[in-house]
């Protein structure tokens, strides 16, 4: 641990967002710009290791077929999607026991871990999470395997929503009549992110090493 940085993390105050990625923090008389995506990735990774094999669960109301999630992530590479689905079905028992990632015998993702209490990840990022599990995990080496799965779970981090920010220049994306529904979705997604970021900092002060 770096004691100076740890002190800043433990005793900082969240002032607000400077832009889509950087938050403004105050510590004593100093102001800091902090990359929320990077900080939250590290926090989620550490919390996964801390809660290893002891997670509560988020139950998906509609179990999501792995093959469809992988097709979304791969943009139609069906052979790879099929291979990865079979691989993850074989690894389902271990994924559920240690990480509370539940894959049923039909190849549906039906449960995810709670990494940070009262926080739900951006479900639009599940396809890339499933693709990471299929492509980036060395299943033969136990330590590397667990580290890679913990890293894949950083899709829980505070990424900017996939829809452009509906304020400032981003508003140009929602000019047409047909985009009104999208605008409402984007406003909800960005408002949810703002609330999540405010929830992040107390957790970071408690848990981030």
C-alpha cells in the first residue's frame, strides 16, 4: 500500500463530476481529478477477491442465452459463440461456486454476483463480460484463472453508458423525432450513473487498498 494515496482515498470528499470520466475530489486543501472508471475497476476487482466464494446474488428476471450474448459481442461469429457457450457450460460449476455466476444446463446466464451492496451493473455490458470469460481466461492455471475472472467482472465499473451523454454536445445525437425514446433512456442511464458514482466514494473510502 502507498500510505499517502491511501490517506487521500480514505479522507477525500466527492465534489462532483468534471466530465464523463473524471470526478473532482477534495482532500485537505487540495483538489484532485480522479478517473472514476479506473478507480471503480480496481475497487470491483478488490471486492471480488474479498468476497470470493461468499457472494450474494442478482437474479436475472429473464435468463439470457449465452449464445445470443456472445453473438452480440462478436457481431455474428456464430462458430466462436458456439464454442464459447460449450466451454462456459463446462465451467459452470466452478463459476457458480466461487463467483456466483450461474449458467444453467441449457446455456443461459441466470445469476450474477452482488459485488457492491445496493449497486447493479450496466446490463448492456454483459455480452462483453461473457466474451471475456470465453476468450481471456486461462482455465488450466488456478491463480491466473481466478484473477482473469475477477478482472472480467470489472464490467461492474463506472463506465460511461453506451448511449451518448444527453447533455452538452451529446444532445445533437437525439435531434430526430424517432430519437425521443432513446433520449429518455439515455437520461435515465446517465442519471443512474451519477447516483452510482456518489455511492462509489463511501465504498472506496472503506474498502479500496
